[in-house]
C-alpha cells in the first residue's frame, strides 16, 4: 500500500472529488474554499502532482472528469451567473507542441537547467531553426 499525501506544495488539502483517469495513470482531486476552487492532477506512479495546483477564483463549486483518452481534464465551474466548461490538457506532447508554437524556438541550455529537472538537455522543437 502506498499513501499519497494531499499536499501539492502550497499547503492546501486537495482531497475532494477524487477521480481516476481511464488509463489508471492519473488522479485528479480538488479543493473548494469560498469562491476559490482549485484542482491537482496527480501522477499515480510517482505519487506526486503533475503540475502545481490550477486555481479558478470565481467559482463556488466545480465538477471534474477525465476525457476517455486520459489526456484532458474537463472542469465545469458553477459561477454566480453562468456555468463554464474548461478543457485542460495534461498531455506533455501537447504542451510541448504549444510551447514550441508560441516561442518558435528551443529552450537554451540555461533555461533548460532552470525549468527542467532530472532530464538531460534535448531540443524539443523539431520544426524551428
């Protein structure tokens, strides 16, 4: 038995509404305090958050679900005057493609050392010079 402690680094307990991804690799859980809703996607194998908690400060409640391919977290926020559907990608490949599209360059060695922990320097953006 392994224990995942409900602490994502910002001292909030993200233990409400746990949902496993269809592929069994991820768990999403949330926290709701007043009008501050936040959720965390956990990597089950490493028992760590995939990224820092994602906060939405205008919602009184939200519902969470994974897409069938486990690549997106769907969030329905219940705001005062409307409901909002958000689609958060958790696909590393999709995030990398989007970052390459926006930056139109690879990280330099210094940036890689600052932002990427545990992986050797690699050029991710294959379609830029």
